[in-house]
C-alpha cells in the first residue's frame, strides 16, 4: 500500500486514475483549486483546495496533471525530492497490469469512440476496465472497474502522455493541429502520433472496407445509418446520439470489435443502447428555452461540426452559438481556423476564456477575438459573467430558439450552478 497524492486531482482523467489507485489498495488524496469532482466525492477521496505541504512530504508518490507542470505544488515536491510521475506515466503503469490495452487517440472523437468500444465489450460479456476523458450518460462515471483482461482507455497526446502506453489495439481517429503550445509545430505533433502507432500491436487509423450509407435522423433527432462492408450491408443502426460525426466513431469502434471477434449482433445491440457522453452534443433541460445543447467542442473543426449538426437537426429553428474558448494559446495558434468558422456563424456569443494552465499573455482572449469577429458579423456579442449572458439570452430570444453551448471550459458548470440547465 502506498500513499499517493494527485496534483490536479479533479481533472477528468486524473480523477479516474485516483479512483483506480484507491481500488488497488492505496491511500489516495490530492489537491485542485477547481470544482470538486462528484466521482471523487462518491469515492470519499479527500481533495484539498490548496496543496497540503505535509501530505506531499508524507506521500510515497506524487502524480501531476499536465496543467500543473508549473504549479507551486509540483515545484515544492521537486524541491523535496519526492518520487514524481506525470499523468501519462501513471496511466501507463496502470495499463501494464492488463492483458489487452485498447487505446483511442486522435484530435477529435476519441472520448465517444472510447466509450463505444467499452460499451461493445460490456455487451459481449468481457467485463472491461475503463478510463475515460468524459462522463458516460449511462452512469455519470469516467471509469469502470472491471477485470484484468481488457483495459479501454482514452489516449491523450498532450505532453506526449500517450507514449507511455503499449496498446494491443490503438485507434487514431484523426490528426489535426492541436496543443501547439506543447508541440510547437504540426510536424512534431504528427511525429508523436507515429510513435504512438509504433508502440501498438495493431493500429486502426482508417475505415478499410467499412462505410456508412443512408445517414439520417429520426423524429427525436437520433442518428440512423447503415453499415456496409464493401457493397454488402452489415446492419442498420438507430442511435440515441445525434451528430453525424458519430458515424465515424461507430465505424472505428466496429473495427476494434471485429478485431476482437465480437459478433455483428452484439455490436448492433451495443450501438442502439448507447446513451453517449455528457457534453458531447448533449441535450439538457432548461426552464427558459426548449432546446439547449452542451458540446465539448473546443477545436475549430469540432465547433464547425457541432454548428452544422444543430442547423441540420433543428433546421426550422434559429440557432445561437455560445462559445467559451479553452486556453488563450489555442485561440491564438488556431486563429485562422477559428475565424473561418465564426465568420460564417449567423449569431455567435463569446464567453470569457477558460484559462486552464495559462495567462492572457500566452495568447488571445475571447474578448479580443469577439471584437475581431464583430467587425465582420454584427450579430456577435461578448460576456464575462453569467448574469449578463442570461439576461441577454432571455430578453432577446424566444423560447423556441436553440442554444448551442460549445467549449471545454467551465461554462456548463456555471449554467448548472445557476440553475440555467439541469
């Protein structure tokens, strides 16, 4: 038994790792100045708002998230020569305890694809363990403690965290410019993905002979499509999730399942019972508007897809896009891509940047970006507090307006906290 202290413990990946560490019999705690994770509360794991020097000194190991690389708690731990592991190193150590690791990487779609693979394995009776960068709508959890045969994990490229994994099967959904605050160049980022693939026994990074046809939506907005192997129809799928981009996620999950010898019947059943991942084009309840969607989209391509989906599914309604940028550096390094997207959005609202690990001097703020967009589109607003945002929305738009909240920041939590959504 070890005493393990997690720096940035409330992060979506870190909280799952902390619970896994506790499940292995370790004494676990950590610090985080963000919102306390509900999954940690349920597991009775202590979270300090500020790091506890005594607990760091008493710990056998310190695990830190990438967002804490320059934090005073990590500096303190290094100064006192503590054994320190990055989030990626710790995840890699846990993964080594499983017979078959299935790791899903990519710039977009990896969370949903990971959850789909896990769902299929569950329906196949494999009882896999799950480490997820989101909360499943089925149980509200970002982890599942199963047996040691299969470990299904989301593999994040930031700070090369995914290079600590040696997957039995790896999936790379796509690669686009991202995390350039770390990689510096797109070429460096692509090279890291190639290293990740070389670490894997089997790599799935294209659709091979599998395709989807007849993509549509049912009356509730659910996704309907047919899978084909070349010209042979495999199955017709009716899903509860909405976005067309999930077709690709389903194909990747299907290819993993077939590699593991799972039948089409079980795969179809798993697809049709899949409820999705929270804040992945998730429809939430709101007392002020009939249709409110929360989507984790924070990259220009993801936002463009979310906007297209909303306009397609709710084609007879006005769609308002509310975006909270995630990090100043991303807004700056992907400025041209963000501009291309938002210059075409009919009505966009920007909320103050979620800084994560950064300062405004590291890039461009949401306010500055909104001012630039407004020169090209007068239907652009900026808000830096919830009350003003709420007043503007409720006073200027009818109840049947569709609100699409996009971004990887804390705005959904703010909406929940202020009873705007539930």
